[in-house]
C-alpha cells in the first residue's frame, strides 16, 4: 500500500520533495497558500507586462555543472532557453567611471587590470580562485544523513584539492575582502557583488558558474520555470491544493499525522513535510512544542536576508544601450522608510527576455533592500491610503532618477508596480519578509539545519529555512534530500 505524504508549501522545495516522492512510490498532496506554485520563485502580470521577481541566474542551467542533472530529473532542461550574459553587472562611480564585471574570467581579469593596475597581484589572486572553483564540483547526489562511509569518503576525496581555498575564502566577508583593493572603483565593484556580509567565496563561485555557462537566465522567467516543475509533479500523480493555508500540524502521540487548514478542513497522511516558513512551522503550526537547539539559536540570533521594496516599470521604448544589470550612485540619498535610505540604485533592464514586455517596450526593475518590514506591515494595515501614497512616492522618485540617468523614461512609462515587505509577507508568509531565509556569513558558513525535530516522528522540514544561504537550487536540493530521508526510513531505494 502506497504511503501518503502531505507537503506544506508549493515553493521550489515543496515541488521538488513532492516530485521525488512521487517518483519513489509515495502519494503526495501539496497545500499552497497562494493560487500559483513557486513561492518566491514567482512573477505576476500588470497589463501587457510580466513582472519577474526571482531568478536572475539559475545555477545548473547548463550541462557543465552537475546541478544540471538534478534539474533534468525534474524537467527537460534541453527545452529551456537560457541566456548567458556577457556581463554580470556594470558598476559606476560618482565620476562616471565604469567597471564591467564580465562573466568570462579572462575578460574580467583584463578589465580589472586595465582599470586598476595598482591591484594587479590581488586581481590575479581573485581570478585564480574563481578559476579553481570553476573546476570544483559540489556534492549534490546524496545527503550526508543517508550516505554510507564509502560515499562520504569519495565525496571528501573529490573536495580535498579545494579545501584550502574553501577554507580561506569562506571566512572573509565580501565587504572585508573588497577593502583589500587599493583602487576605489574596484573596491566598490567587489563590495557590491552581493550582500556585504556574505563570504567572498559565494561571489567567486557565482562568477565561476557563470564562466562555465552554468548560471544563465531561463527565458520566460521565474513563474514559467516553477510551472515546469509543478507540471512535472502533477504528471507524476501529485495533487495540489491551492489557496489552502495550513494553520496547524496535527500530532498524535508525538507523531505527525495530518494538517488542519485555516478553513477548518483536515487531511491525514503517513508523513508531514513542511516546506513553508520555518518560524511559522515551529512556533505556529506546531505551537512551539517541538524544536531543536539549532533552530532556537538561529531564530534568536541568526541574521536573515533582508526584505524588499521592489519597483517595476513598464516603459514604451527600448534601452539596448543600457547594461542589463547596472549599479550607479545617486546624487542624493533616496529615502525608503524611517530606517532605510539608499545611496546607489541597482537597475535591471529586462530587454534580454522578450516574454516580459511587448515588442519595442521594456520592463525595468530595481530591488531595494530594507529590514524595516514591520513599518510596511503597520502602514498597510493601519493607514492604507498612506501606504499607497508611499509606494507611489518611491515609484515617482525612481522614475525621476532613471529619467535623468538613462533618459526618456518618464514620458514613456505605461505601467508602475511597487511591492513592499508587506506584499512579500502576505504572499509567502516568510518570517521578517526575508526573500531568501538565513543569510550566510563567515560565521555561519554554508550549512544545513536539521530536517527533523527532536521528539516528533514522521515529520520533516525542507527549504531555505533549513539550508543556510537559500537560493532556488538549494531549495530544490533540500526537497530532494527530504525525499531521500523518507525513502531511507521506509527502507526503499531512492530512484529517479
């Protein structure tokens, strides 16, 4: 008799776990609080424009990295059209000097040496490290929790040549590493590659993936890619329950046996997997009855990725001369909320994806980070008119800035859309409105929190509240790992 697994959350982790469990002889049902799959891997329509919210690059998009094999287990990647950008980003300073962060490492080194010859030694060290990580294959076949000794030894042997570099660059933040460059423009460019707290290792590995064309952008964007995985899940026999918020995980004799929805309906299963928000899972759905020291530590002291004010503009003209990813300084700071002002704007010009805007028109967007999520929640709840006015103010300011910087924007704007941390929390229920869960730092490293909770049987967790550092591939692999753990508990050989 086939065992039934109920999964909470239809984001990438839930979709992955559900698909792999279906492949291995389980019956699964996914309970998703929204009307679409994907979670944060999403997009939405505004008139003729599609606002793409998530994927800027997808690790494993090309066959040069083994994550491609993992994605291929869930969807036929040969049918996914991928754009491999020539530039990762272009960075400008107050004097108008620009540095192109090329995705080809040799071109990047030449660009850096031309713009900052005084940093030649440090530049060559940086590029050497990126080249080394391009040769490294991260283990992604079997989680350590289910691997036998031979598998663990084989994995360690493969990683052995890179352990020195991994150790060296995982313990220094991007901000600190950037300070080692003398040239102000280069220092600025390196410092803005990612969150300043993230280890420089992550920046190096991303550039390495892009160099070997394994981190491109899938045409059609985030929701279309999520739909591909969701379609595969349903083809395998999986069942979706949309608009179905789980209020409580049902427990009997310290064993998870079902879920209760916000509308009162209850469902029972042999296993329960939460791919939903970690804080809500432990402290609301399970009422804080089951936890683990690691979670207590992270939820009390851990740092999350910030939340976002996301401004999208549909503009009735093209901008092919503007870089697709463009960071430039502002002449005056832009006030976002009482705790947030920005001094740079990171513009994305989505002209590389013809599915997001009508021919001859362009989607522009900028993601503005803020940690003041409660302000936006309170504003939306208590003074909705002021909430809308603040969103419009920010949109108007962004339009004014872009009109001055890249020209002819204001008169061609056809669509304006602003989402806030309140939007993100309402859509995903993510704790603090974080867009990617736990922030990886030199102190935390890339680690995985427990998939289970002490004292609670037949219950598992997956997603970006389990895998520190987040990201779509990480969520996918977290779901795959949970499927392997359940197969092991059932003494079934995991198959794909």
